């Protein structure tokens, strides 16, 4: 028999109405903001599956915007997120999309800031839990249970060892490590999920390493 936790039944402390369609969506937006690495200026938001058919009733659109503004799931300002976004100069638009085999509560975000641009696919998988499955065309697997360090780097010998050594120097324990590339010698993506928080000092250290092109991080949500 499949077992579920009381957390998955009750969900997080949050502004409602739904842990899957609201709280999870806030966290996807917040994770996307962290990965962008700056305040987003423009957001194209593509809802898939159940999100596409019910987002207006469950306030998923408002929840995504709230996360992009940096709000947590229990922020009382969430219902006013669209209005606050307009005040802060965030231009946003909503679309429907068929992402194929992704979870029905999924969304693709294309975000632009003053300096950066990212494409992210995230899913709300129940009880406020999320999964980030794609970043700029790279497959990743982050569910918010761990702190995450994301490093784009040249696909050259020794760079991965330098990054993991830097984490070891800062006494950071790696729980899961993924490395992927689109072709040999191109840009590669390293995703380290860690038991310890990724501090600004750690990010700064990794940025200085040879071959590192970009560093992003976001915290555990649980």
C-alpha cells in the first residue's frame, strides 16, 4: 500500500486556495526568480495540462507572479501580486502550451531581466511540493528538498572537480550531483543538490573558478 505523509494531505501554511495550484506555483515562481539571478523584468508564462484549464479559478496565475516577485507561500500580499507586479514594472503574459509527458500541473517560464534570460519548466506535484525539470534546454531534477547550486561551465577536463572541491572546502555535503551537456566541448550544466545552504560566499568562490560561465542557487523549501 502506498504511504503518504500528513504534510502531503494538509499542505504547507499558505495563502490558498490550493496547495498544488497555488502554493506549488508560488514556489516555482520563486525558484525561477532565484535561477534568473535578478529581479525579472518580463515573464512569458505557459501553462500546461490542468494548470492550463483551471489556472484562473485556482489563482495559479497570481501565484506564479507572486513567486516571481519574491513572495513566500504565506505572504498575505499574494492576492495583490498582479497589481504589485505592474507597479514594479514586471511585464507578464499568460499562454497555454502542450508540453507532452510532463506532469499535468506544469508551467514553462521564459524570464528576462536586465542582464539574464532563462527558460524553466517546473511542476507542482502535490502538497506544495515542486519539481524543476528543465533549465535552458538541459534536463534537471530538483524537487525543493535540498539547497541547489547550478553552474554553467565549459565542457573541459577538471572543471567539475574544481567545483566539487570548492564545495568541500566550504564544508558543503553534496546529496545529488547531475552534469549534462548538449554536445562534446560545448557548454555543460552542473546541478548540485546539497545538505547545506549555498551561501553568497560559496557562489562567489565558484564564480572565480576557471571555465565557470554562470552560477545560480536557490534554497530548500522544506
